[in-house]
C-alpha cells in the first residue's frame, strides 16, 4: 500500500500524540503544508514568524511531551534556529521540519532564491546539527519512511529536537505506507539492570549513613520521566526537599518536606543554610550553570557528600556510572533508603517564616508596586493553571509565589532568551486546551521582541492571561550591567489588543496603575476563559526584587572576569 511523503509524516506526528503543529508558509513548503492538511486529526496553527513558531512548538512540547514545527527553506529555518536551540537546551523533543530545494536543482549548478548564493545547499542541515540530536535530508521518496522514523525516534528517545528536511517536490510523491511502530521515550530505553541496582545500593548506603540528608530536584527530572520516582524517594526518606528554579512545581509546594527553591544567595528563605548544613545532598536531574549557581558562588556540587543522578549518569564520591536512566535509578533507590527527617526537623525549628515579609493588601488607590502585583497574581493561581515567568525579574517574582497543588510553573533558565515566553505560553495554552488557565508574567522589554504572537492567542481563543510588567527598561540587564542600551521606546501595551483584534477578535486589553485597577483586571481575566486578557501592570522602574540584584552582581562578575594568564 502506498501513501505520500507528506501523509506519512502527518501519520507519524499523529501517532506520537500530536494534535497540532505550528507553521509559517513559504514557497518551498506549500506543497508539504497541503499534504499535512489532509490529515484531519492534526490542526494547523499559523504563527506570525518563524522564531515565534519555534518558540510556540517549544511551549507545546512542555505541555504535551513532543511538538512539531514546519518552516520554509533557509529564510524561515534560520529565523527558527534560536527557538530550536532553546528546545535543545531545555531538553524538549521538537520535530523540526523544513522544506528543502527541488531535487532537480541538486546538481544544476544554478543559484536559487532564499540561499546565500552558493550551489551547495547542504549548509542549512549543517547549521542545525549542533542544536538537534538527529538531522536527515530527504531527497528521494523511497528513503522518506526510514529517515522520518529515525529522526522522530531519536528525538523522543533523547528528549531533544530533531531536524527533517524534505525536498520541495517530494511532499506529494508516493512512498510506502507507515507500518505499526512504537517510539520509545527517554525513560523507556533499555538499560543495564545490574548496574542500576549497584548504583542505587551505593547511593542508599551513603544516604543512610548521613546524619542530615537533603534532596535537590533538578530540571531534567521531567524530560527523563522521573518526577514521580523522585517524589517516591523523597517520601521514603522524609528529608528536606529543595528544587532548582527550573524544577519549581516538580515537587508539591504544600508538601511538608518542601522547603523552597535553591539559588545560592537568591534562594528561598532558609534554603541555602539547609543545603550548607546537609552532609549528603542527592541532586536528581540537576543542571548547574553560571545562572543557577549565581556566578559559580554556590556550594553545590561539592566533592564530598554530593551525589548526582543526572542525564549522563550517576556520580557519587566513590564511583561513576554512565548510561543509567534517572527514573530507573530513583525507582530502585526508593526501596533501599532509610527514614531520616533531620533536615525537615531543623528547617521547622529555624522557623524561616520570620525571614519572609508580612503582606498587607494595598488599598485600591495605592500606586501599584511589584510586591502587590506578585501577591495578586499568586491569588489568581489554582490547581488548573500554569504560570510562565519570562527571563528577567519575572523569574524571581514567579519563584516568590506559592504554587497551589497541581499548578504548573515554566521558565527557560538554561537558554534564557528574552521574548521566549510570549509564543511559548501560546503553544502551551494550545496543548492544554481551554479548560486550563495559562498565566504569563513578562517584562515590557521582553514582550517587545515577540509581541505579535498575541494576535494568535486571540485567533485561537487561548485561555490565557498576559501580564506585561511595564517598568520602562531592561531591569535584568540593568542589574547585570547598567547602560543607556537598557532603555527603549515605551508602548501603550493594552492598546495593542485593539489592533490585534481588528474586525473579528475578542481579546481584552487593560492598563493597571493602582492596586485596585489590578484587582479589577484580574477579575476580568478570571471570568474570561475563551479569549486572552492582556494586562499592562505599570510599576516604578527601580522596583525590582532584591534577589535580582543579589543574583545579577555575581553573574555579571563571572561573565566579565578577565582572561586567565597564559602559562
């Protein structure tokens, strides 16, 4: 039985659990888009530009576990590269699909439009190799099934993007129909059970010998399917549990063992002291960078008393094990550990609530402040909502919030691209559907980079609230390194909604300058679940979290340290 290359691809996308794909049309990919549209179980989601399409697919993968993005050759793909790299950094399996040139031009020696003026057209694939786990170019219909399957299988197995380039004249070419297939996810890959057992036994011995053990949840728990296994280990021990910022929501914040996020001097109250106090720290799925270590100033990891169960293997003071899945190691470990509540008991005795500022709701006429804004947004969250925190002070505003049970939290701390959150939250909202409330907190400068994707939130009737924090400048950049380049032209952000609505949209735009105006705006947001509500929250420029300042100075110092002296 025969099918077409485009239909084969669509079938595989459907089989891995996709219901949508994100695209921007261009002359090279129109035939492919026609073929994809023939699959009635996949919905095409149009985006305003290729970068936003890649970001939207990244957000969809956060909610759905995989995503797809379809772009045209060169001029489209180059724009999308940033978003694909972000998905790679965040370990999200995106099926990135680019149209290619016509196969008749392969050896013609002719120059093509949308190229850099060479007759070798392979450079696009070469560009994507560092930011994908597999690249394939399809230049004959016969090779399409095997190459498509290989790319998709690798992406799901490694939880990273793959790259599929399909020649512009092959989308409707006939190829063998898809055969039944099961694509393994990262946590389903085969492993050495004896090695897992040995590693788990060694980890348990160290934890059981410790007087004050502590567990640290890292961002790689989710892409490797280990969130639940981590919780089982934590509850078996009963010790204190902290999370890295990009693992917030991976452990319930109303759990008696939860103590907060760990970010060095910018940690939640009492957390840095507890990590320093612990004589054995088990980090599961960690990712330590200059950002997450506050410019390499934190004390974890250390040489003694530190265990890492990471994507590249297990590291203990005694040994290193490679190729062991995080989930498998944690599952084995849960049955071997002994109960020890010393760090939780110590944390509770310290009563760090005294380090937290008391909150009294501001009167309606009071000028809106950052602290008041954070508390009001926190009250908007419930178990059926997810908060997106854009790169910048929104990170710290989000980290300060107490998540209700089952609420989600999304940041992009590894790649850290400003502007990411607007299209990413749109993709996330599409995947979650209108019964789930997506809430975005984004700074005005970041918003200006990708603002046009709000029009598609309107078009597709996302259940999303966009809070644009207007403090008239790149506050995070000012915290890192002040300069005139951190300031830009102000916008009337709420007024953008009317432009995006045009003749048929129903989005709502509101400006809030006082505490009462924000309360009223959030009531509107809560009541509207079938259209986006954009709230421009105006706060003073210098009203930023102290955590941003404490974090920004060491990070800036690490970035700006002089070259090492050559020996």
